[in-house]
């Protein structure tokens, strides 16, 4: 598989290493210094693109892949307000688009179990809910894309919740997310249900970036030759 790697930070380098372990070839690497090389001609050398950049560049990068006819796997977070626009553009251009806020297989199992847990807690009064996510200080967005996805999954099962918030004053009718930025933490997400008598806490802690990088490569392998819009539930048959 020939890969165009868009974004060459810590995640990009991890993805490259795993791609090479799986006998894939990175034929194009795009970073800040050579962003003008993101052209249809150069993208067309690849079977699939993997895009991990910033909230400010993700939509432009994904659109360039659509234009080049190259399916793209995107893991950029913080640009959710443009995601539906990207999906509409994908359909219009008959392109291939795979998006996830987190590519860890473990995290996506965690999301599915939280959906079940929330459906049970919806029938169990007396508990308050909070999500806490902790990441390294270099992470640009807060809350994390994974925390937002987690909150959306949970809110869909709780009739009294109408979305998520970072404002404690709104926590009665929103899923409250607390964001912490410290050290070099790859990513910890905890969901807590607390009552006067006990507390239920369910946590996923990433040990490093390898799980995310492997998930991105698995998604890229899945997307070769595909058109349409996909996510981790499609990849993992969840």
C-alpha cells in the first residue's frame, strides 16, 4: 500500500514506523515546511492518505485528497464544526473518507461499553455524571475529540442530557467534561457516575501512541479502493 502522510509530528512518525513494519510505503510526506507539495499530482501517487494535522488545516487537507481522488483517513481533532461540510463534499465528489476522533481499538470498545452503561444509568436515578480527560500539554484542543465523542455517545442514551459542556453551571442538562493538560500524558478518559452512597468510574488510559497509529494504518488498509464515509464502527464491525 502506498501512503501519503499528511502531518509529520509525533503521530505522523509513529504511523510511518508502523506502516513500514507492515511493509507499506510512504510515498509522500507533508508537513509545515512543504505544505505546497499537497497537490493533486503528488497525492495521486498514493493509494490512500492519512491526515493528522491541526484544526486549522484539516478541512483543506481532506478536501485536497477528495480532489485528487485519493481516499483519506483523518484523525485531526478540534474541527468538528466543519466535519459535516467535509462529509457533504465527500458525497458530492464521490470520494472516500474515514474519520475517527480516536483510532485506538481499545478506545472504540470503551465507547461501545459506555453506550451500554449509559443506557443502564438512564434507568437508575440519583447519580451525577462527569467525564474527565487528561492529555499532554502540547495538545491544541480541549476538550479532546475523544471526550466529545464519548459525551455524545452517553448523552444519546440519557433523556435529560442535551449535549456536552465545560461549564459546571450547565452540568444538570449537559454532560460535563473536565479537561486537564499536564506532562506528556498520551491520553486518559474517565467517566464517573456519583451518588450519595457510591461512585462508578470507568477509565481508559493509553500507554503510548502506538495503538492510535496502528488503528490509523488498519483504517488506511480498509479504505484502499473504497468510496463513501466510514468510521471505526465499520472497521471493527461494532
